C-alpha cells in the first residue's frame, strides 16, 4: 500500500510517499481502509520532532483517519467488516490502510460523509473537552474563543452555541469577522489592536456589560494569554489548548487569586487513552448534533495523498483558509 513515511524528522518538503507492507490488526485492533484523514497543525510538530509524544522512526504520521473496517482482531466484538468508523489513532492515517484499537474507534452516522468526519476530527473533540470537561461551560455563559478562525476555534464556536452559550470570537483581523459570524459567533473582537493588554479587555467588556468572559478557549498563547486573563469574569475558567502564536506564556498566580479565576490545560489524546468511555460520549454527542443540523463540518479542501507536503506547508505558512482533508 502507499503511505507517507518519516525516516528523519524534518519539514513537510522532506516527506516521501512509499510502497510499504499493509498493517495487520492485533487482537484488540481493527484494520481500516482509509477514506479520509484531516491535515492538522500538530502533524508539523510530529514530523519536525518537536511534539511531546513521538513514535519511533520510521513511521507514518496522520491522526484520526476515517474509513471502512476491512479486518478485525480476534478479541474485537464491537465492530464487523464493512462498518463506517472514525478512529482516534495517533499515527498511521496518511496511508491507504491504518490500524487502531477498537476501543478508540466510533461509528460514523450513515448521513455523514467520510470527509466530514475527518474534517471535524481532532478539532471538534478538542473543543468539546475544552468546553465541557475543562471549562465546565454552562448554558447562558459567555465564551471567548481566541484563534477563532482555526479548526478548533470554529468548532468551539459551533459547540458553545449548541450548548446554549454566548460566543465572542477573537480574530487576527476584522476582515475575518464574516468567517466567525457565519460559524455562529455573537460578537467579534480584534486581536490586532495596538494595546492588546487593555484593548482586548475593553472590547470584551463592551460586549458583556463590563462583566467579562466566563470561559476562554486559548489556542494562541503568547501575549494573547495574558490579555485574555484581564478580559475574564469573576470565577472565570481559561483553558489552554495550544500555543499557535509562538511563545509559551507564564502567569502570576496572585492574579488568579484576585479574580478567583482558573487556568487549566487540555491534552485531548490523554482522554482517549485514559477515559475512552468519556471520549465515546464526546463523539456520540458531536455526531448527534451533526445529524440534528446543530453543527456542521467546516469548509474544506479535499486533496489526494500526494498533496500532503503542500498541505502541511500551507498550514505552516498560514496560507490555507479551509480545513484540508486527504483522501488516500
């Protein structure tokens, strides 16, 4: 079968597609004919050797491929050949076939195309856990989403609205406001203002009658983190899901005490490993909301496996406006 292979850590341009032996499922695994797989920012960290969890080389990257079950291990009871599934495999997705633990796989509704499942994967489950598990979002609260035009940001907007929250979206330029309002944002704040430290708080307060945001979903880090702390309501909860803006920020904990606010982090893959039942609940709810029309897959660019290097380069260089999905 054809697969992307990483033999040495490097750039997207260093990736190669090779003919490799098809994997075989272990006793607790399923083998999937990959129909679609999303291209994610985290893959840049994996192939570059800077991610916190790195597989031994050589390996095939690609997280959460979706496809049809073509073989099952001896101990697998939940699936049969022909089932349509989304896997939460941490690697192996950039290939024509991939294996995954059956416990970490979820049936896709018949009404959901594989490309939609792949486009929503990683982004929607990350947003779900950030809002539900770490942010403890309640209906009627206000959520501030930083990096709102990114995959996780757009998912967080849709899910927060579906959960009955009011959403304020932070964008790098007001020219992108239509993207987040189309996703459901109730208000938009400009993260490019000169005095971000005060400017973000002033904008959020103007939209919340001076109260601030109850929950902040931060995928940017850097200077945006400190500014968001100042824009939070009393007893607010900030959830760190990434550092796409560059620098990893720090916090003076006395400020947390003054406003009784919380800062927590989210590594969603830990939930897949440690709490698979909770992850199953997550995807069941996301799929149900999809079938109800309450959430939808993001706008996407569907490409063949051969387009992997260009796709990752576009994400690295921030040139892609759509969610990129490969169809091996």
